[in-house]
C-alpha cells in the first residue's frame, strides 16, 4: 500500500519506518527541510534503539522516502497518517490541536481520489468529527474516510511494540476503511496481534484511558512506597504480592521518580479537560496528576534529609537525567525540577547521561555535564541514580572512585542495599 506519514516526530517516523519494513511504500513528510535532509542521509533526530538501521535499510531499497512536499505526497498516497504534535496548551490543560487542524486543511486541498485519513497522534474525543468537517468543506464525503488509529509505542521499545503489539485499535464508522486497515495490519495480525474495531470516538478515548490508567499505577505505587519508608517495609515485596494478581499485573508497579515523557503528563491533563468539557469530574485522574506533581518535591525533601539539610557546596552527581532509560526524552523528567532546585540551594551538580549533554541545564549555575561515569563520580558527596540505564546496573563504585565513600541515593532500586552497604557506602533507596 502507498502510505503518507505527516510529521517525522517520534510517532510518525517510527510508524513510517516500520510500515515500510512490512513492504509498504511509505513517504514521511515534514515541513522542517533540515530534518528531511538529515533523514535522507540516515541521521535520526531521536534516540530509539534499532531505528537508524531500519531507516538506512528501507531508504536504500526505496520502500521509504522523505519529503517536505505535503501536497504531492498526499496525492500519491492511499492512506494518510496525521502524526503531528498535540502538546498541552500554554494556557490550560487541554490539548493544542492547531497542528492537527492545519494539516487537515492542507490535506483537504489535495484529495484527488478516495483516501483514508488517519489520526495517529493522540487526540481528544470528537477530534475525528472536526477533521471530517474540515475535509467536507472541499470534498464530497465519498472521497475520504476519517479513522482513529492510536499508537501504543513505548520510547526505547518502539520497534518491538510496533512489530509485536498487544493490540491494534481501529476506530472507524464505515466498513470500507475498516476492511482496508485490517488488510494493512494483516502481517501483524497473522503473528498474533489482537485487532480491535470500534467507533472512532471510542478509539480516541481508548488511548487516553490507557495512559491515564498506567499513570495511576505509577502514582499509586509511589504513594505506597512513601508509606513503606515510614513503616519499615520493602515496597518491592508489595509490588510482587500485588502484581501476581492477574487482575492487577506487575507492570508499572515500580516505585521511583514521577512519571514523565511525551505521553502521560499531557494525556492525563487532556482527558481531565475533556471530562470538564462534558461536565464529568474525573476526580481519580485529577488526584493522580496532583500526586505526581508533588513527587519530585518529596524526593527533594529526602535528599535534604540524607544530607542533614546541609546542601550548600555539596557535590551531587546525577546518573541519568532523562525521564526513563533508552530514550533522550527530557519532557517532564524529575531531573528538570530536582537539579535546578538543588543548584539554587548552593549544591554543585554534575551529571552523566548516555544520551549526552542537555541544553535544559545550560543556563543553570553550578551544573555541569561529564562525558564519563567515572568523571561524574569524582569528588562527589552524593550520587543520585535517577534513570535506570543498563550502564548503571553493574557499577563497581569501589573501583571507580578509590578511597571515596560517597552516599548513594538509588531512586530506581537497582542495587541490593545489603551489597552496597557491605562495600562501605551509605545507601538509600525508594520505599525500602
């Protein structure tokens, strides 16, 4: 099939590349000409394991193309995926859909035959209805179908998630587009992927509801971890005991920093905004948002306690600053709150992250990037393991920094408390 992916961000690029790897002819479109030129050279603007190899392979065999010409790309394609950003509005908590609607207007001018227009971006309920209205102003309704096909790609695991999905959700209000979409996804369905067909509005809500529930699980176990610290209980025992209940499941029951990234923060805000719009108080999700916003403050308070409230001139190392491992995504990462706050109190901060230097910290005094773990640890009073990169899971702290007994605050519970304390280090973790 001939596919057009509008937007070469995380969703559009990963999905487009993976569709081309299934044998489809895919053209990825972006208004950023510099990004398009870099992609043609095999240079990837995001950090995602395995993506670069797939881009080079499929671009070379001409199944994958890159262009800044939206009009021609739409005309030459059968299925158009809208994959542009839907960030939170600067004023309020609802999703900013301006990019979605601008793209829809441009598509409406280039429909020359029957096309399926798909929202792959995460959008609130009724967005598909609005897209349909925009397209109808310039085209008869028998020339197009609007479908919701939400993505469920985890950063760092996106290629595997696309190839072996838990489910494929297609929200369409007509049989023809459903038949075509089922055919498009047939290589994945034949490998066992569950294909779910629903109304368009239901598919839009499935994505938001899923992210809100996963965010709730993270926030829930973080609150339980707070209680565990007060009562001398190991939160990992609680996670295992709960997770073995098949109704609950073990995933997303790992205590740590606040949730962040491209989805959970903006999607939880957006679904509560939709609830307000339809006069429905989503009080549970609102509580989750509030608790998560307070999470970094709780962890900061713990840092102050560990340092006996003597933060000024203390040398603090952050191992990892991204919101999670296997991504360079800094959006809503706890480090964006913790590092500036500690630096403001007079701490001297060094950080190391496998994805390199972060512009987010360049204007903050007393914050510096080190390009090796060893350099970042040198002279440190407190080491904070912020992100669970594999690079940090088997460190021999004794060998890395000889003779220096710094304090370790393991926010990901990577290490055994007994083992680290046995090496002579003071060790603190989350909920245990």
